């Protein structure tokens, strides 16, 4: 046996590294992170009942944390600041829950009035359409029946009550998170993490706290105004619609529209179309004044997300975490963008797409083509 037959070629370290590099190039480099993301997302969807109160308590803590620091600057000891904020928040939660649950019980008492007015309204609409050759009798009989209206209203109120469904665990998690509100920033600094991640964490905390706190008290003022408008026009469950307006104000793009539909329907069934239309117009005018005059001056700092990202995040987080996911879609998207995409160079392009409007990207492309054209002309010649 010759020496060449005995000796086997041993791959060098450089060849092994090259083989590993070839494994993670091409489609594999894209498919592997996507596969891991799918596994993580479906795990989150399976554990949504556990993640919902945790995320909700986290963002609630971040939303009220500016009040903690404000009280501390006024000379109150830290433990007293935490107790005051905790008690006020829990009392507000209890009040919201009592308002919603009492509305569910009162809805049965109002049903005969709604049923009678619904029959009159449906008959007039059918007659008006029949005079023009349109027959919708079978459609209105099934879709606009009192039973279907009642079930839809109860489903809406039950979904609102679902926000407070895990009330005990939500309050308990919120209490522990609030107790650590002063200590967490110092712990992050002591952990000696990567500088980019620390910067992203500080940016996320600053942007999210400002957004939640400012949006919260602006929505509370506007919810009080809407409640007074509904009460002044005699709309039933005015306090419930004010609470609904406050909750749905955190749902981007379509939250305001969804908050106006139930009081419009109730006012339509009780007083008719004219008063219902007047109520909706007054609410829209008041909300437009707040959104276009007051809010831009107070919320001077943007959250850094374009309209398309906010709109898509609404559907994504509502699919992943349910109704609470829709309420928390903006801060959840800020977690993904600021803590993950901004922290790594390989994902910073995705973060820029989420931030930069599409029209600005198109302008950059056109500008790049203009700058490339003169350089390419001499080479062609």
C-alpha cells in the first residue's frame, strides 16, 4: 500500500469556513430568518392570552411613567409616587369596567323601544326603495332584525369588556412593572449591552412614552367632549360611547370611524336620521379641530412610522393578538422597528422603508438616476 493511499486530505479551516458561508448565501440566507420568524409568530399567536395582559400592562406603565417622574420632581418620595399613580389607574379601570358591564344590563331594557323604532325606520326605507323598483324586503328582514341588532350590540360591548377580562392579572402585572419603573433604566445601563441596542432602547422608551402619554390625555379630553355631546343630544349610553371613543382612539386610521358608528345607530333608532346625522357631524367637527389644531402643536415629535406601516400593523397585530393587538398596534410596531430593525445594520433598510413615505423613496430613485446618467454618457461614448 502506497503512502498516497494511506494519507487522506484534511480540509483546512479556511475551506470549512467557505463551506459554511456557501450554506448561508442565496435563498437560504432569506428563507432561514423567515422560517424562524414564522415559528416565533405562531408561538406568540398560541400564547396570545398570556401575552395580551403583559404587553398591555407594559404599555400602560410606559404611558403613566411621565406622571411618576413629574410627581418625583415635585418632591414626593418614589414609593408614594408609585402608590398614587397605581391607585388612580386602578380606580379608572374599575370605573371603565362598571360602565361597560352596566350598559350590557341596560341594553335589554331598551330593546322594546329600539325594536319599535327599527320597524318604522325599516318600513319607511323599504317603501322608499320599492317606489324606485328596488325590493330589499328579504335582506332587511334578516340583516336588520332586532335580534341581529341586539346580538351585534352585545358583541360590541362584550369585546369592550374583554379588554378588562383578565383584570386581576392585568392589575397585578401592572403593579409589579410600575414598582420597577425607576429601577429599569439604571439596570439597562449597568448591563453593559451593545451601544447601538442601548441607544435603540432609550429611543424606543422616549418615543413610546411620549406617544402614549400625550395620546392618552388628548383622547381622554376628546372622549369627555364626545360624551358631553352625546349627553346633550339625549343619546343613550353616552358614557359608554365616551369610553369606546377613548379606547378606539389608539386604533390607527379606522378607530374614530368605528367609535362613531354605534352612537349613530342608537341615536337613529331612538330619534331618527336627522338628529343622528347632526350628532355625528358635531362629533366629526370637534374631533377635526383637535386633530388638526391642538394635536400637531402638542405632539410635535413624530413616532417615525408612515401611514402604510401603521395601517398594515393594525391588521397584523389584530390577527396575532386579537382585539388588544389592534389597540396596541402602534407601540408594538415601535418595538419591532426601534429595538430590532434599528439595532442591526442588516435590517436598517427595512426600518427606513417603514419610516420613509413611498413618494420620498421614488424621489430618491429619480434623483439617483439623474446623477448616474451624466457619468454613464462618457463611458458610452
